[in-house]
């Protein structure tokens, strides 16, 4: 990935610290289609349902101008892809990244459809974002970009139609700006009833307790269930997290509470390792101050190639998509890969991992904690309620364990890998809805 103009030069020895650009890695929509096809074959999915799901319902591209701090005007390209809404309103994150593109949005939107269906959440799938590097902009510029984009989206989003949330490069502050802008384009009397236009807001703005850490918490629920099945002790085991943002850092902190040790991690600037263990709480403080894991004094800088070859029990990709290709799948020395990120594994790389006896818990199963608690946030707003943290956490745990058990049963009964089994549960729900309703007219 290109470094921003303000980034310092890479330290000696880590010049190739990060992966090639997203464009050079492959097409994400092709990967999503391959996964869908594999699951469709395994369950004999109705061909008309398969055809509907192979493309999003709506694809929106918006070019909009924003005034920079310097006074000059700059054009930005924004996206919103609405994949499917047979089970409920479109739902999915907003990504700010310099390499965002339409095919990436299409894949990410489709995975939201399957994730919500898998967990029986009454939402469909969507995804959007703006193609730019947020690290290159001041807070006032980020605010103006967000507000102008939200305004440009206008009635293409809505609290019962399409509900955005945070993703890579966005956070609760971004959601508060989106909410406030949307509230200001509806009539005065409607303001409060549209608070649920976005989820992942700050708690002060009407967000839910537990949302910030929910995706990481959900990743850990899946690991706990897997470990119980395998009679594997998490206390004393080692793990690696790629990406130390919302998902990566929360997963690391929660997993370390169960006695597991973080031995390596990395982000857009490079990778660090320490076989004695890295304290994820202290590392979070360091990242808060410096913006990267690099330079953390209790970790040695290592090259990307070495990072994927380190021995550990659990490897958790929690950065961007398409990070695990064939070389990485051959290099990994772990028992389990848990996809905190969306789409981190190429299909052919997954085959290699499976043939090597490494289990892969897929994104739609493992990283659904965020959208589950987003659903709880949306419900709380709709009912004018406020649930305490304990209630949110209990509901999240119950839902995740129930679905994990359902998928596990299918893996055993039909001898399926975890991804195909997860798809089958999701696609079965979507297929039933289509067959029952038929196609209008
Ligand atoms: P984030 O922006 O908070 O963090 C992303 C992390 O990845 C950062 O540490 C960043 O430096 C690192 N990174 C970026 N490019 C990299 C590269 N080339 N090599 C190594 N590291 C790199 O984003 P996030 O919200 O934590 O999302 C991470 C992944 O999890 C994404 O795939 C996202 O779609 C997925 N996800 C997020 C949520 C959520 O609730 N935030 C929910 C489900 C899935």
C-alpha cells in the first residue's frame, strides 16, 4: 500500500513490510463469487436465487466536492452498494481508504447479506465508502467530507432502508457526523426518530454499550467455542493478530484476558514480534499516541514474509482483504485461522490451509459481533431504550454460540468446511424467503 506523503521512510530491513496494493492482489468480487458458487453447489441452491445473489441490487457512485483547509476545492468519489434486502433493510459499513473501488464494495456488501442471514438478523447487506486516505486529512476536513457525502447519499440511505456503520478508516465520530447531517435534512419533528440512521455511534449520541469492542468480542466467542470442541486450552496458548485497529486490538485485549499470549502483530506500517509476549493494553496506548504498532519498545521489527512464518496456535487476520494468498497459506504455522477481517483469504489459499489440517473460521461467522450489536443499537434507538453492558454482552454471547453450534452441526453432518457450512445456513434462509415470496410481478 502506498505510504502517505507525511509518513516517515520505512526503517531499514522492513522496506517490504506490507503487502502489495489491493489492486495488485486480486479482485474481491471474484473471490466472493467463488465462495458463493462453492456453497451453492454443496447445497444445490436454486439457480434463480443464485442468479439474484450474484450481483447487487443497487450500485451508487457519487462524485462530490469538498473545501479543504487551504481554501481549495477537491473532488471525492463515494460509493454505496446495496446487495440484497429480502430479509430486511440494507446494512453495512462505511470505509475510508485510498484504494476503495466498486468491486471491493460489491463483495463486502454481499458478505453483509450472508452474515446477517447466518445470524438471523432482520437486515440485508450493503457497503459504502469514500476513496481517499483519511490519515492525510485534518479533523475539520474529515468532518466536511463525511457531512458532504452523507448529504449526497440523501434518501439513498434511511433508518428503515439502508443503515451505515463504521468500517476501516471510520469510527464512532464519523457516525455521529453522519447522524447529525441526516437529522438536519429531515423535518424537525422527525429528527429523533431517525437517530438509528447509523449504528456504531458514540454512547452519548445514542450508540449502544458494547458496540466498540463487539467485533473483537465475537471473534473471541468463536475461538472459545472452537477450543471447547477441540479440547484445546486457550490459557497458555499463543496468537498473532494482523491489523491493530478496532477489530485487531479488541480481539487481542479480550483474548489475552483468557490467558493467551500475543506474540506478533502488525499494521499498515510494518510488523513486530516478541516470543515472550506483547502486552495488548500497552500496545493500544502506544498506537493511540503514535498511530502505529511500529516503534513499540517491547517488539522487534520483522519483515512481512517472516511474520506469516512465525509459529503460533491461532492466527487472526484483522486488517484488510486478500492478505492470505498461496505463499502465506504455505508459510503459516498455526492450528486455526480466524477471519476478523472481511475476505482476507483467497479460495485457493484456503484449500491449502484445509489440506494442511488448519481450520478456518470464516469472516461471516467470526466477525459478526459488530453487526449483531449494531442491530441491538438500532433496536434500542427504535424503542427509545438503553440496555446496560451486561444485557448487550449476554445477548451477543447467546446469539453467537447458538449460530456457531448450528454451523458446527453442518460441518459434521455434511463433512463441510466452516465457510461452506456457514454459507449454507445463510443461503438456506435467503432461499426460503425468495421461494415463499416469489418474484414480482
Ligand atoms: P481499522 O481501520 O480500525 O483497522 C485496520 C487495521 O489494519 C489498522 O491497524 C491498519 O493499520 C491495518 N492495516 C491497513 N492496511 C494494512 C496492510 N496493508 N497490512 C497490514 N495491516 C494493515 O479497521 P477495523 O474496523 O478494525 O477493520 C478491520 C477489518 O475487519 C476489515 O476487513 C473490516 O471490514 C473488518 N470488520 C470490521 C468490523 C468493525 O466492527 N469495525 C466488523 C466486521 C468486520
